[in-house]
């Protein structure tokens, strides 16, 4: 596919179910692409945009609403898994710690996981919770891509400056940075590229 050409094929997506963990979740050998990020990073909007369905994932004014693994079957070929967010200050430290441990347990015990999409807010300086989680994934050799969300909220110069800060922070521990994309659920920036990237990973 030549650079600049749009990926026009729409995904066929259906909601499968929500699960508290591996138990009861689909286990039919299909690959998994999981999505995670801070609880106010715009995860539901990202999923809806990526899948081309406005109300597939429920958006909420109250961050931290997702507390289960939400499975979506895409093109009858793979599962998109919406994971609970991390770093939300509106819940107790104990709850945040439990969510973090639970999420890490899922990631480490999901043999069909081909990619973990980690969403970070492009309008904020590097967040400790993001950096710590990304570093942990690197230590565990989790296959991942980084996605800078909400790029429509700031001017390009600010997005570029904050992204450079983010990369420099990661380079304190990473020798080579993971692949990074920019995305906006409003302008659809990055959507086609991400769909193509996911399909390429699955081949």
C-alpha cells in the first residue's frame, strides 16, 4: 500500500461479552489485540473510532468505568479487548493497585496476545503511571505499540514538544522506542494507519 493511500475497508465488529478475567473469556485460538491506558485517556472513543461504530464501547463522563475485559470480535478473525484503565485518582490506592495487578496478570497469561495498544494523552507531559507501565511491559517483552491520543486538542507545536519529552523520558530506560502513532477520535487522524498496522501484525 503506497504512503498516503487510505485504508478504506471497514471492520465488521460485534460485542462478545465482558469478563472478570481469563475464566469464561473466549479461548478459541483467535489472536488478541488489547487496549489499555490511563482512565481519562479517551479509550472508549478510540475504540469506537478504530472500529467505525459510534456506540460500540460506552463512553462515560466518569473515568474508570471499565472494570472488566470487554471482548469484541473483529472480522471473525481476532478479538479486540478493552481493558480497565490505570492511574485513575478517583478510586482508592488499594483499588488502583488491584486493577494494576489484575491487568498485568491478564497480559502475562494471554498466550494469543499479539499486540497491546497503550494509549497516552498527547496533551500532557510524561505521566509516571504511563512510563512505569510501559517500562514494565518492556521488561516483560510484551508486544506493544504506543498511541498518542486527543491530538486535536492542541496545536501541532505543543503536540510535538510534549511527544519529544515523552520519548526522552522513555529513552532513560529504553534503547529503542516502541512504534508510536498519533490519533484523534475527532479528526480520525491515525485511524487508517492503525487498522492497517493491526491487520499486518495478524498476518
